C-alpha cells in the first residue's frame, strides 16, 4: 500500500502546535497583501517568499516568510479572513480541535491598537471562524525570543485577564530563534499564567539543540508541553525527566527537516522519545508555509517509522495533553 496523506485525512485529528500565520493559505496571504496595498520590504517577493518547502540553512532563513506574514492583518476584517481560511484548511484535513498560536504584539503595532483591543479582535475572529468551520479552535498567545521582556509579559497577562471572557485563550508560548538570549526571569510569568490563571504552558525549547532551554522550560516555567525538544533526545537525563513528569513533546517532523535540524526524516529523534516513553504528539507547525498538512505528517511518520504504530491512540494523546480539552484517565474519546 502506498502511504500518503489520503490514508489519514479522514482520521479524526487534533493539532497542538500550529501557528496561525503559518496556516493561512498562501494565495489568501497574497490576495490580502495586494488588497491592502501593503508595502513589501525590498528584496522580498510574495510569489516566492511565503513558502519554505526545501531545507534551508537555519532558522534565520526559515523565518523569511514571517517578514511578509507579520505585515498582516490590516484591520479586523482582514484578521477574520485569515482566521476563517486557516480553520477551513484544517477542517478539510480532518482536524476537529486546534490550538492556534499567535502573538498579539505585532497585530497591535501594525494596527495602532491596544493589546486589549487586539485580543478582542483575535477572540472575535476565532469565535466567528469556529462557527463557520465547526472546528473547536482555541488560542495560545506567544512571546517572541526576538524582543520579549518582563514588561511585555506582564502586559500580556493583564490583557488576557481583561479579555478572556469566552475562555478561548488557553495557553502561553515562547517561540523564536533560540540563539536570541532572553531574560530568564520571564519564567515567573509563565508560572503565574499557569498557577493563577489556569493557562497551559508550551515552550519552544531545544529546537536548536540547546539542552539548557529544555531544562529551563521544565524546571523554571513548569511547562506542560515542549515544542520540538530535539536537544532532549540526546540527553538521557532529559528524556527521563520528560517521561517522569509526563511533559508532552510537540513533534514536527517536516519542520525540523526544513530548518536543517535533522538531516533526514528517518533520523528524526522521535525514536528516542518512543523508546523512553516520552509522551508526544505529531504536529504540522506551519502547514501552509510548508505545503504539508498534518495528514501528510502522519504519512511521513508511518513511512519512516513503520515499527511504531501510534495512530490508534494519537487522537486520545492529543486531547489528553491539550489545554482546552484535557482528558481524565476515565474519559473516552
């Protein structure tokens, strides 16, 4: 049997690591950039630079599409279009639950609005797209390693407290190139969001093989999930820590291949997570940027790791480790 995404498209799936901008179809982004007459930075071409479908030299090159994606949205109607088109793509791929990641700071800056107004835009757009698509979608709000600081983190928590009346915001995230150093005291804000506000914590850590970042995410931020966690795969101590604390790893096979952090899919350290009984979920990261939906990620896993059949329990694992639909041991899927 030929293994492809079609083998898994009809399978019920949840997506726990997907960035909103990376889910918006490329043609929609191009239409919106043109419609709002957005000034394109010199040297960039939307017809060429909105997708990454071949391995690149590193994260700096991988993030090139975001120099265009972060020029949007222009106004709430534009955000509505982006969110609804993203959920339509996910629904078509058999996803019925998703936690979309996005940072409100760039949206607020581009549109000259407050953080609270931005969160109202985001939750309004998500509520509308949920109704249109039938996808149970929630938000994970992020800080970026590129420019985050304690003041920014405090403003984000205060804005969530003010706006989160629909309980659509379910988590906090830290993303971006790990070569950018951060103020380690930021961990207190992730703990506050978790302990006082009931938010889940997911940290991009170990994507560039910095084991110290995985340590920090688990011990200092009390993370529930780790994005990528490649560094942990070579550290028996960290593998044991992830397994003992049942911290879930968000595995993004194709993304790690595209960023050059793994040379081939068959060499992906997901094998180490399996062998060490670390909980993990398969994720697409940026399916429209990669032109690789979650069903195709499933197909990649099935092709390269045929001795590990995880698909019978993957949906249950996804919901168990989700922030908005956590399952108890006696819950049934």
